[in-house]
C-alpha cells in the first residue's frame, strides 16, 4: 500500500531508474545504483541500501526474468504542504513491464525523429537528475502522434538542443563526438555516461557543450541512447536525412557488452 500522503504522488518528490532485465539479470545495475544514489543525494532523499535493493530486485527477477524494470524512490510520507518533513522513510516502488517490441530495422537502419515544439525549462538545481517531475516529457511525447516517429528531440527555452524525450543525444561533427551539456536541464543517463567515460579514457575527441539546432542539422551523424533501446541512429529529422552511421554502428556493438565498452571506435 502506498500512502495518499506520499510525497512522490503529491509533489513528484522522488527519483527513478529504468533498467533492462534479460535472463534474470539487471543490465548495468551497479551503474544505475550509483546514479540513484547521486540523484537521491542531490535532493536530500535518503537512498536505500544497495544490498536491500539488490535483494528486492533479485526476488523480482526470479518471478519475471525479462522486461523493463522501473525503480522509484520517493521521499516518503509527509504532512500537508511543500516543506520537507524532518524525518522521513523513503518509499520504494518496483515495477516490471514486458520488453518492448520495437521494429528491428530501427537499430540497423535508423529511426525517424521529429523536433518537439515544447521547450525544456531551465533549472540548474535539478539538471541531470532523473526526478519524478516529467510533465515536459509527457507533453513532448504527445507530439509524436504518428507511429513513424520513434523519438522526439527537445530544445530548451534558449533553443539549445538538449536530448530526446526518453534518451540522450550524440552527434558526430567535424571529426568529434559531441553531446549537449546538461548544466541547465535534461537527464544524465547511464548510457550517456558510459560513452563519455570510455571516450575520455581512450583520449578520443569529445565535446560536452551547448549545441544549436543548425549544428545538429548539419552533423555527420546523430544518434540517441538509453538503457532500454541501447542506441538508435537518426536517419531522418525534419527535412534532413542520414545514412551509413559508421561511428554509431561501432559504438552500438560496444554498448551491447553489459560489462563495459571495448576499445575501438574511430571518429573520422
């Protein structure tokens, strides 16, 4: 039972993770827990112990070994009003859904995306955090009212390109891998961090910075990533089309290794 005074329900006062489960194993669970702990700390929410969550997750996967797992941690029950309770006990909610049946050619041939009209508001205090206040993403997803659109691309109020409705965005431009900075808004996903860390470790050209729409439309490659889809190249965005995706194809192979990225991506 979840209290009607749970602050996750009343105010979106909580965080969550979305995890891919296959063959009874939660992919990249250790990285998701690190992110969960960081996000809880940023909002001053007590983070449940790793052993506790791991045990609950294992019990869940014994009953349903494959699917998309969602873990929600809220600040817990409180009194009426926005003020944080002095003492709280976090609420833990687990959910698991069947694996989505995406068209196979989305991974191999790329997807069609569209620009969303809604703009992400800027709030540095919440930037990067996967918190429960996701109404902007809900409204953006509602704009994808045609099955041909697999993802929507979101800009902020200053017209900087930030991310997808459910994914992080990368582009290949002038021999460099570029991903938008998330200092003002957006969600910093696990797959984004994996790619960034691997590129840094291997001293490849990488830029994390503001990205304008014109630059995106003239990029050599575009792709989006998250923990469920892995990597999808974008083959069409508005009137612009791409093909080939040589860099994205290499990175996709590495992301499929749940233990980490091997060592051979060449950005040219």
